[in-house]
DNA sequence: ATAATATATGAATAGATTATCATATATGCA
DNA sequence: TGCATATATGATAATCTATTCATATATTAT
C-alpha cells in the first residue's frame, strides 16, 4: 500500500476546475489581438487609446479585449484623470507568453 | 548610433509569422479535450481507442483532435499493426502546459 | 451646467470551432 | 479473398468568438 501526496500527483486526470482555468487562460493567449496587447503591456503600462494607436486597432476592440483579460486577472489598471493605464497582472502567465514567443521564433 | 542583435530584441512588435505560431499553439491548449489528451500523453504513449476510452470521448472526436495536434507537431505516432500509438512531440510546449496546470491548481 | 475627451457597453453579424454521425480506408489474419 | 478491427475523413449542425458601429458613461475643465 502506497501513500500519495494529494498536492503532487501528476499522473491523474486534471480536475474540472483546474482544466477550466487552464483552458480559459490559454484561450486568452490564443488570439492575435490579445497576444499583441499583452506583449505591449509586457514592456510598458499603456492607456486604451495608446494601445489602439500603437497596434492599429479600434478603441472598442481594445476595450472589449481588455475586459476579457481583466476578467481573467491577466491585466489591471489605474486611473489618472479620464485615462486608464493598463498593465499586466500575472507574472507567471506573462513569462509563459514570452517563453512561447521565444520558442516560436527560434524554431 | 546603437547596434541591435536581431535575435534578441524583446521590445518590438511580434512579427506576423511568430504571432501566428504562438496563437495557433495556444489555441491548441485552449480546448479542454485537447488539454486532456495532451495531459494523458504527457504520462504515456496511447492508442486512439485508449485515449477515447480513458477520457470517455468518441473515437472520431479523438482522431480529429489528434490530427489538429499533429499538424502543429505537438504529437507524433508510431504504428504497430492496425494500432497507432500517439505520444507528445514538443517537450517545450508540454512543459508550458504542465507549468500552467500547476499555476492554475495552486492559485 | 456644458463641452470635450477617454473609455465602456450592447447589439448585430460574420467567421471559426467542436462534436457527431455515417462512412471510408488500412492492416492483419483465416 | 473476405472479415474483423483500428483509425481517418467528410459533411453537418450547434455553439462560440471577434470585430464593428452606435451610443452610453465618466471625468475634468471652463
């Protein structure tokens, strides 16, 4: 008879909640617009319009996608007057994104 | 005047081809069925029917998803008689998947 | 209070994605 | 050759997604 550490059993099926979070997060990274936004925020904090201008996207497109990313807590913002400055809010996911970018462009 | 190493400039927009590969790969990881399949293949090589039985999926569903994953070179297979044994084929992406699973279930 | 600016929201639509069924193909064996 | 088994494929329908336009909301300054 063997004992298992419940925190450390890689050999079982993923539980439903974890699966949901994992796939939602990867889904967020599976869209070009969102990846471009996140990659921009990796470098610096940006306002909505800055993002739209830099990436040549409509303001509403950016706003919709930022909401999506904020729901997943991948970005956060701070207000300064009427301007909202967005920045990334999940170091680990950002590291994963940069890893994948490096993987992709050195392959 | 400064010189840049073209291979090492994190501060620019991602080129289109890299963006495509990155988002395609994340898209692959953004679906519960594919994540369950990959997570299973992380542990061991499996035949199509084994995957279907283990994960309670239709054979054709598994086959379609395996084709998807194979197009992205995330899985490979070897034949033994009429049986095809699939296994993962991208260590880096598998590491990223396992990282995200750990991130998700310890959060 | 009004205007100007920044951002968010809702509805609509076009396009993509997924699972399923039915069937085709391929291999091994009697 | 013909049958059984394993896997692949094609078409379809249901669902989901991303973008767009139009408009609403919020903040600041006059």
